[in-house]
C-alpha cells in the first residue's frame, strides 16, 4: 500500500486526487456556511416583515385607543398571523414603544423583534447562535386635505357613502371619507359620476369608472367628528308658547313654526324672545315671510319639513333636539320642488353648522332627506352624526363650503351637485373648523 502511494505521488495524474482531498473540507465548509447564511437571511427578512406588519397594526390600534396595553395586544395578535419564521421570539420580545408625536408623525409605534435558532453547520463552531433582530416604526401621516364628506358609520355591514342613479358629484378639491370598516366602505354605482380629490375609507373601496379621483385611500385611520364638542344646552332653549286665559287660568300651548311665523315677536313662557319651536314647516309653493333669526333655532322634538322655499341667510343653525328627553328627536326633510338657502353662523357655539341633529337621535332608514333644485345653496355643515342623510338633487345644485357629516350619506337623483370647497382652512371665513385632514398609516423607520 505504501509503495502504491509513493508511485501515486510521483505520478502527475495523482496530484489531482491530493489537491481534491485537501480542498474537500474547504468546499464542505463553504457550502455549509453559505447554506446557514441564506437561512439566516431568510429569517431576517421574514422577521422584518413581521415587525413592519406589527408596527402598522399598532398604529391602527393607537389611533383608536392610545394606551400601551391595547397597542401591545394588537402587536401580539398581528404576530400570530404574520410571523412566518415559525420560530418563537426571545423571552423579552416583542418590545413595543410609543414615541411622542413629531411634526407630521402622529400616533407612532416602534416594534423590536428578536430570535435565535441553531443551524446544523454553524452550531459546530458557535456555542450560541447569533441573535437576529428587526426594528420597525410606523406612524399616522398626512395623506390629503380635509374631508368635506364625512360618513360616521362604524358598522362593517354598512356602506358609509353610497352614490347611485345618475347623480353627478363635482367636488374636485374635496376628500370623501367613510369611517365604515366594510369591504366596500364607499360605493359609486349606476350611472353616477363622481369627481373628487380622493376617496378615503377605514375599510375597503372598490375602484370603478364612476370614481374620478386622484387617489384611492383604503384602510386609512378614522377621521374624527369635527363637531364632537358641540352639544345643545337645554338652558339656552326659549320655547315659544301661546298663552290662553280662561276663567282666570292661563294655559300655555307650545308653538310650531311655519311660513307665517314672526320670529321677532315670538315669546317663551317668561315673555322672553323665543328661539325654540316644536316643529318647522313651509307649505308647498310657500316661502317663509320672515327670515329665520341669527343663531340657533331649536326644534324641540319635532321635524323640519320644507315643501316650499326656506331662506336663512343671517347666520342660522337649525338644531333638531329635545329639551326634556332623549327622544323623540326630529328629522330634516326637504321636498323635491323646494329651494333652500341656508348660511351657517360664523361665530358662537354652532359656528359653521347650518343644520344640526342631536347625536342622541336613533339611527333609522330612511333618515333625513334633502331634495333640492338648482335654486338651492347651502353654506356650512349638514350634521347628522347618528342618522342617515339622503341628498337628492333635481338640478345643478350648488353648495358653497358645505360639509356633509352624517352616519351614512347617500347621493342620488339626476342632478349635478357642485361643492365650491377646497380645504377647511379655505372655508374658515364661513365658520368651518380646520385640522381634520385625512391621514394614512405608513412605515417611517
């Protein structure tokens, strides 16, 4: 055998075998290290994707409920779905931090993940496997302007914005927003034609030829109620009465308002100027003889029903509420042949609001209905946070700095509704609030 090896060593052809034998451990080592490195890289990428997803989920939770425990629970739930490494995290992970707001970055969530896993080849040389870490920070960032159409629906089974028929909506500077988490949170169907800056939703939104928008923004954070701090004060309600005296006994009958009501001379039970009526109605082919007074005009438990023409240009808010109980709270209904000319006040508790319905109102469908024609102009907000609003035009209806805020908003009819609306800041002269810009959740680090 020894002599054979000596002959093999002297044979040039045997050198190949010696060289191959010497190089074989290096080849095996290189292959093993390459395999382990690829596996580590894969785990790193999977772990980073899990951290990214968890941070995004954390921001959505922080927007709704900002406490750390709720965010940690949201991160944990997301990791059960999106941690595809199939490796348990190290004992002290995930680590979740809530950085403070910084400039445009709000509701930030930082997530750090870490794991260890031994591999066959590298474990022969390493007593402890390397720690693989991933960091991600997500935040709510500005995405678009203020929402001039703001659907407050929160049920996943109902569409927040629904546009049907031949409705034409021309609001090129307006963001249409729906808080509904439904899979189709804002829908435009039929022969409708909608022009807007963008359509943004908490849930999904289906692209269609009916939408003419610069961007679809599904799965955005909820938009706040711009008038959440506005609540009628019963002490401010001076309800009009008619006094009748018989046999020395005076009785007081609450009064309704109609096209003949002289608001300047209406009195409450104490003889003070009245600003409250049981209902308000304008008859067919009638107009209010007296312009509605400036400030809030309270409707105590009844409806507003306009069949003719309603004019309130002195800065009036029609407030549907109930002074003595949580119900009934009336609805706002405008007939198809009517002209309504409403201008909201620019100061006071109801500044910027043309029509206000108490949020204690019970949800119902059908709800409030505005059927206007080409003579209708509304300046200010139409606010129905707990009920549906049907906006159905029969001509080229013009809205000027109008904000539509309702639980669900339906546009229909054969009209074109034009809203001369840019941002809320541009409409500040009309009393509308600013600071309600639509946002989106994005990774920022």
